[in-house]
């Protein structure tokens, strides 16, 4: 008796049921594949963005600058700011190659239905953010403005257009549009630092300072040196990385919950299909016992059929994961508090092998009970209805 040939014929007899089960496994496998790819890709993309940003240290007053930015993004205002004098001290500190000051601010519309986010920056920002690509030019004067990609899309503005900002009650000339970064920068209005300080009545004040070092091996010594300045709090890019990972922990938990639901439903679907097929074939199994098939043969037959369904379903899921990776990436981005600019889904050999192993393991676990039920069929079943 050829087990594999017989398994293929049995699956072909109920094509619709078999195909639907494969698609169910495929959906679960695609979800598993995408989330495992995200687990690898997000960490790599975040590391690349922070390393490629050129910012090695962040200097603020109290607490982490990421927390300060988060407070502002929710319509709040940080209690203390850095002074320009402190900025000059940071910039001239030994071991500092470049430094750029930032002023982040938000204003709510009179109706309360819109929050505009503003980012005051200087020319040095381009040196610390080499990933930025600006369509158009840099600031020409105090009436110039650069729009984040999302702002430009919402406001329907292009380079050279005039834009009226209601929360400021002022007109600006759009001299540049920041290409999409897939991060919070896409939602900002960028102004010259001095203009922002004047408009928000924060003359000589900064939210934070980004620092680039001349020698990364001197990072700790430069950090210690800067922390001797009064009212200064310094964090490394690695600490920012860890803070971001903590922020998205809840989003990851949500995605893994969805994954567990998909895997559970897929496992129950396989169990239901195999069990139904087993109950329908009681007489057939009885005949097989009459012609010499043992209990072990029936168990292997059921497991081979299930393995074939899971393997093909997994292949469908992985191919679908590759084909629809851009859609899945855009969907995942909606759940994240911070999104690096690089690709978030980066499958590798380990992701593929892990998804295969887990899909097959769950499928075969679901087939164990039906397989043993089939093995207990008596030869009497073959003649009961004759």
C-alpha cells in the first residue's frame, strides 16, 4: 500500500474542503511569517536609523527628550527648556564634532479639532539627519517653511505655494517638502529656529540638542563631561533605542495576540477537517484493516494527509506574505508609536524555517486525536453496512 498516493487521492476526493483548510492554514502562516519578519526587521530598521542619523547623544533638561517630544505631541508643554548659552557650551565641549538645537512645539486650533506640530531647526540639522531628503530648497528667510510629507499631502501644497497656518494666523512660502520618512517628522511644519523661538515666545530656548561625536570610542567620557553642566540630562542613541522599544511593547503585544488567535483558529480548522474526514471514512478504514492495514498504517495515513495540507497551506501563506508585504507593512505601521524609515518586514532563513516548523507542529498536533480514532476502527466496520 502506497501511503502517499492514497493520501493524495483522499484529499482530492473533497477538493473544496481541502482547499478551504489550506487557505485557513495559509492565512495563519502569512500572519506568523509577517510578524516574525517584523520582529527582525523593526529592530534592524531602528538601529540603522539611529546609527545613520548621525546623532550619538541627546541633551535636554529633565528626563528623556523622547518623553518631552511625546508630551508635546499630545498637546502639552515641557516645564523647562535648554538655553542657547547651554547649547553653545554643549557645542564647544571637547569631543563634540557637531551639535544642532531643536525647538518642538504644538498649537491647537480654536475649535480644538486640530493640532499643528512645529519643529524649529537650523542648518546643522541636515548634518545630523543625512536620511532627510528635501524637495525644493532650504530656508530662505523667516517667512520660509518646509512641510513634512503628510502635512504637504493633507494641505495639498507643493514647493512654491503659499500656505496659511490658522493656529499662527500667518502666511508662509513653502520652499521645501520633506520626503516621506515613515516617522513623526512627516507630520511637522519645519521653521527656522529663530523664527520658531520668536513665534512661540521662547527666545533663546531649546527643547533638546542633538550631538554628533568626533570619536564614538569617547562616547562615555563626552557624556560624563556634558552631564557636569547645570540642569542638563544626557542620553545615548542606544538608550533612545531602548526607550522606543519600550514604547511599542504594547503594540507588539497586540500583534502577537492577533497571531495567537489566527494560529488557534487555524489549528481548530485543521482539527475539524481531519476529524470530519475520519468519521466519514470509518467503513473505508474497516476495509483497510481487513486487507492487512495495521493501526500504525492508519495513523501514518492521517498524519501524512494533514502534513500535506499544512505544507501547502504554509507555502501559500509565505508566498502571500512576500507578495503582500508592502500592504502588511503599511498596516503594521498604523499600530506603532514610532516607525523607523527602513523596511519593517525583513524575512530571513530563520523566519522561514520557524514559520514552517510551527505551522507543521500545530497541524500535526491537531491531527493526533483523529489519527488515533482512525486506528481504533474495527474490521467489523467494513461489513456492518453490507
